[in-house]
């Protein structure tokens, strides 16, 4: 019985990520303006002055606490301001979800080492925030971003007239954003995608013994321009889009069949214009999740024809920023 109790105690202890990996001290970075320094009471309870590195980041080492807001004084020759950094739960505390289905939470729930400070903060010397700092890098007027939406992290859903709605991860896009105020920006995006039926695109059968099932193929490219409003971690955009849409319903090729080429049931290929509406949430400084709804309202070809179709894409993507 004692061996079983000892084994259970050992398992509980080993399931505690905070107890195993978090020491009494933690470190984080403070991004400050040029020519400033950070003064604070360090882990030894001694006043310390930290000079920022080449990227204007000052490394702070402090004792972990769930109750103490750490005072930091940002100072230069003509300016001085003190901010209070609020403690947060360490990511290692949340790692207790695995293993043993969260048993480590019971062990760590009173451990002060479960706390840390935000991994990186950005000092707000203009008094725009209540805390005196930002947890995520703030935007400035004239900032620009390159938006990269890679395949497989994004899904493109086509809804074309006469064909079934279908989605595919085979697509991508690239865009550019320009901030004319910290909370407003304009964007331009260029993308392309394609989706085939569940049995593949132009798949060959070896014999023509039964009537074949029809297949579908859809593809297209688009370009859009939008105006965005940023609200905290979210931004909402609206604008116009234009692009090429191709769709086909057909029988696939069969070897030794009575028809040597694809038998097309329905096919359309149009250039269309319409709207573009987007919503995005900022997960980290550069990583986003977003959705873009593009209703195509008019087809352009032999005149202007009212023709509603749409393309929806959603998924994860990056914004690489270039400061002004």
C-alpha cells in the first residue's frame, strides 16, 4: 500500500509542469524609445538600471508573484514615467492540461511560480493606455505590412451557379497594408485557388463498363481593395473585388471509351466584379486568423450582367510589418 501511495505521489509531482520547470524568477523584455533606460527593483530587491539593446529591448529579471505589479521607471535626460506591469499566468501552468488530464493544476494551484509577466511589453509614454504599456506591438501612422496567406492554412470555398458549393486548401494570396492612422488602414490583396470533385481532377478510369459519375472543377483568381478599421485585436474591412471564375461539370476521360475527350455538361468562364468584406483577429504580433467574403454581383463580358456568385476564404496567415 505504501508503495502505491508513493507511486501516486510521484506521478502527481511529475505531472506538475510549474513545479518541475518554473523557478522563482522570470524574465521578460521591455521595448522603449531611443535614448531611454529602465530602472526597477531586481530579483535581489536592489534598484537596477537596464540599458536597452540594439533593438531597444531592455531585459528585466524579476521574482515571480501573483499579487505584485512590478514598477518600472522609463527615464531619459528630460522625461520619466513609472508603469506597473501586471502578472499573468505562465504558459507552463497551462501545459498541465497534458499529461494526466490536468492533474498538475491541483498541485500548482497554490504555487507562486505559476505566475510570470508578459513575455514582451511596449512602453506607452503618451498615456494612451491605463496600464502604461501594450502587450502587443502598437501600430503607427505610415506603418506597412506584407500579408502572406499560404496554402493549407487557408480554405477557399467556391459557390458558382449550377455547381455544388465546395472548399479546398489549394490556394493562397498575398497582400499589402498601409496604415494612414494607427487604427485605420487600406489593403490590397491578390489570390488564386482551385477545387476539384472528391474523386480528383481529370482522373482516368481503365474501362467504360458503367456510366461514369460526373465530376466538378472550379478555379479562379481575384484582386480586392479594402478599407479597414482596427478595434483592439480585431479589424473589419470593406471594399471592392474583381476576378476570374471558371467552373465545369463534366464526365472524366475513360480509356477505350466511346468518347475520346471529356464530355462537358456545364461550363462557365466569366470575369466578375463585386464586394469584399473581411474580419480578422490578431493572435500574436504577426499571426492572424481571418475570413474574407467576396460576393460577385456583375459579370463582365458581352455587356454587364447581374450574376451573383461568391468566394469565401478563411484561415491563418502572417503580416510582416515594416515601420515607417
